C-alpha cells in the first residue's frame, strides 16, 4: 500500500515540523538566507510543472525531496519570524528605562500578594520623544484596596524596573524563563499602585473580551445554581476551562492519579459538545440545505466553545480536527483522522510555531496518536460478549493506549507515573462526562431557575463523587511512582520502541521485532550508564532557597540536607526549591538536619576524611571544608586562622570584614537570601576590595561543587 497517498497531510507536516524543532533545539538567532528559501520554492514549483508534463518524474523522488527541503526551511525561518525579541522594534533593543505605553493583553489573575497580567508594549517616552516599540512584559501589580487592576484591553502608562525573567535558581528546578519564552515573554516588572495609570479604558467591540465576559457569566451561573467549594472550582475548569480557582491539593490529586486531562479542556470536551449538537440536530436530513445548515451550526458551536474556553492548544487542535471531520461528512467524503490531526497541527503551527514547546500541545497530539494506533491492538486482546463488559473494556483499552502514549512525556516533564491510572480513568471519565452534560444543562436552562437548580444540584453531587474518588485513589499506597531516570534521549528511545512494537502488532513483520529489541537494548545501556554515573557522583550544593538557607551533600544516590527548620516544614517550598535536584541527580534517600539545632563550634583543625564529617556548623566532605557563620565575635589579639574552602554567611549577622579575615582564610564566601539586600551589597563591595571571592546565591543562583 502506498501510505504516502493515504496520509498526504502528514507528508507536508513532517518536514515543516522538523524545521521548527531544529530551530528551537539549537536556539537559533539567525535564519536560513532568504535566497535559499526562494531558490527552493522556485525549484519545487518547477519540479511540480515537470511532473505535470512527465508523470515518471515523481518516481525519481526529486519533487518530494525539494518540497521537503522547502517546508523544512519554511518551518525553521518561521520560528525566528515569531520571536518578538529578535525584531529591531522590540523594546529591549530601544530602552528598558523610561515611561512605557502598553495595552493589557489578558485579564489580571489574582495571586497572594499581587495581580499578574501580560502587557503588550506600544511605545516608550524618552527624553528625545515618543518611540514606537513592541514586545510583551510579564507584569505583577501590587494589591491596593483603592486601585483595581486594569481591565483587559486597557491602555496604560507605567514606569518601573524592567528585568529579564530569571532562569532556574537551583539544579533541576522548573525553568520559568523558558516557559514564558514560548509565549514570547522575556521580561518582567513589578509595579506599585503609583507606578501605573490607565490612559484609556477598553472601547469598541473585542471578540476575545466578549468571550471572556460570557465565560465569566457562565461560571457565575454555575455558582448561582448550587455549585460551591472544590466542586465549583472543578466545574469551572471542566466545563469552561477556567483553572485559576483550583487549589494545589486538587491539582496534585488529579495529576497523581493520571486524570489531569479531565481538568484541561481538550478533545474530550470538544467531542462531548460535538456529540450533543449532532444528537440534537439528528432529525435533520443528511443532504441538501439541511445538511449545510446542520454543519454550519456544528461548526459555529465548536468554535464558540473554543473561544469561550480560552482557545488553548488542545481545544484549537480538537476544534480544527472536528471541523475537518464535519466538512468531510458534509461532502460525503471520508477524512482519515490522521490527516485531520495533521491539518490541525499545521494550522496551529503556522499561526504560532513556538506552540511546539507547549506541554499541553505535545500531550494532546501524542494522546490522540496513541488512541488511533495503540488502542485497537489492546482492544483486540479480548472480545467480551456482554455489552456492559464490552463498554468497560473499551474504556480500559482507550485509557491504556492514551497512558502508554503520554507516559514518556509525562515522566520527562513531571517525573512521576500514576500507578492506578486504569481504575482512576474508569471512574473519572464517566463521571466527568455526566458532569459536563449536567453542567451544560445548567447553562441551557438558566432562564428557568427551578430546572437549572435541579441540574445544578445534580452537577454538584457528580463532581463531589468525582473529587472524592480521585482523592481516595490518590491516597492509596504507592499511587504515585517517582521517576528520576527519564531525560530527552531516553524519551526518544522509548517512543521509538512504542512505535516499532505498534508496527509489529499491525503488520506482524519480524524486522520490527528485531528493531524493537535493539532499541530496548540501547535504552537499557542508557539507563545503566546514567545509574553508574549517579552511584559515583559526589556533590555539594548551596541552594538558592529564597530567604531561607539550605546546603546539600550528595554521595551517590544519597543526600544529607542541612536547612532551616522553616524550610524543612514547608512542603511547597521544599518541592519548589529542593526536589528538582533530587530528580536531576537521582537521589533515592535523603536525611535532613535543621541548622537551628546545630551548635556553633569552631574547631582549631579539621580531620581529613573521605566522607561527611560534622562538628557543629563545620563540615568536611571529601576534603572540602565548609564553615557556617551566622554570628561573629569581636576578635582581640592574634588568633590562628582557620582555612576553609567555603565560608557560608547566613542569618544577617553583624559582621566586620577585618574580624572575619583574622578568623578565617576562605577560598570562596557564600551569601544566601537570609541576609538583607543592603548588607549583602555592602559585604560584596568590601570582599572585592580585599581580594576575597564571593558568590551571592540570591543573585546568581545555586552554587554546585562536583567532586
């Protein structure tokens, strides 16, 4: 079979996608010259003309090669065209100081101490006058009871200290800078209530603003019909795609059980809407003007729902895919789902190629591909005779297929695997379906309070059952299995194994078995090398832990952590600051000690040892000497200096540099965030004058010593 004729859109998508991936992988700043792109276009068109005149030309594959190269270069250059920071009009190339004019791009999200939004720069007022500019800024607005955050679409003037978004402070931590770069945001600013002023309130019609208003209205209708607490928060995420109200405990429960996809408006939800509308319009004939009218209503409903739910990548993918399915049905032509999927990806990436780095985008497409190619071999393993059993087995097969497909990516990004994903999905998917149907009924009958209240109570009970079931499964023993050995190369190898096993199940060719076994062997070698390297690793980590202090000693796959008791008792801070290094370095066992409990002793000499040796707040680790200072007595007379490799200053002590030099001879001085900004800057200036090396954790991030 000529599969290139079966999946023509895939042949177009793959080289285009390869160009996008290549550009993002190398972090390119310059594109492939335009004359090369134009030349490839001319040769591709010429070869197409020759093909029309000579049908045998295609057999040389010259046309396919030229077209693929053209698409590759197009994808590569398109990424650079969409990177706003590379454009000469970006504000960072003009000035990061001055008075800025900007448009509020999205509704402000309320945080604990501020409001967060995105500002789109329009221009800058400088001494020389007004200069047009562009670019987006992540903006935090201080909370003020007298000032409400500006509405979406408002034009504001502001001045503040614009800074580049900082990268990860600790090894293995989430790279927020990289994440925001996928949204073309590279800078951030914090504004007090006096630092900004509204110049122009939103005026005129805005489709996005109207959609957000309607979405908020629908959410308030859900709240007015019996939904409250976590059930209300889940309903807002499940039906309208508003996840801001979800608390961390709920997010962790859904993530840890493998049903997080339910809370992310995706193909599941668009499919439900498609089914509802198709069912309601089932009375219409499948030909003539009725078919045309039915298709138009379906398309309008799908895209209206996509608009109301924020037009996320997963929703856009599903909307485009169902659009082509609907158009195919209207034309009485069969459209293969893979071609629909390829078209939707192509459309989205043409609109925004940076979307390729979006985790939701990747997971949504991988999940559909898994269901298309893996579901059938799994479902064919058993043919139940009972309808109920057949339905349950169908759900299990789909769940397993989607989980197999998404598991490598999920482990790469989240470093965990939900052990009970099958029972969780068996419970969660039917309940979420019913809750969506019931929630839509609440909105549809909102003009009849007596009926909408009944549907509201039903929705609340369904979501209570859903939340309770998810939390129950999450609290089962070993519900979340930690994964610390999956990185990019292992992920690629795993997907290659899954691909060739799927090909073998479909076509029963022995060559696919041989390739699969070879890939498994390569994967085993990768895991083995990683594990050997980890067993031999020796590291010292001075963590950048905000206003707290933390020091880690890594010996193989074990770690000793010395930290403030406040930090050790804060699970959220520990996960954010420390857990990344645990995953990155494959730590299996951690022992902790609070700095507060360590006595402040100053030995005259250190004993050399090959393992960790402690004496009060002094440590030796593989002959590296570390001392902690959070207070320093005044020195009178001559005192024998203590030679240390690292002198860790914490706790904002009263410190005279002259006294410190009398007591210690440090190789490197470490300052953490527990010291005040004023003192740290004063000390750094003094240390530099005396020739002492210094590392400020708050400014430069964690300091890692590999031994």
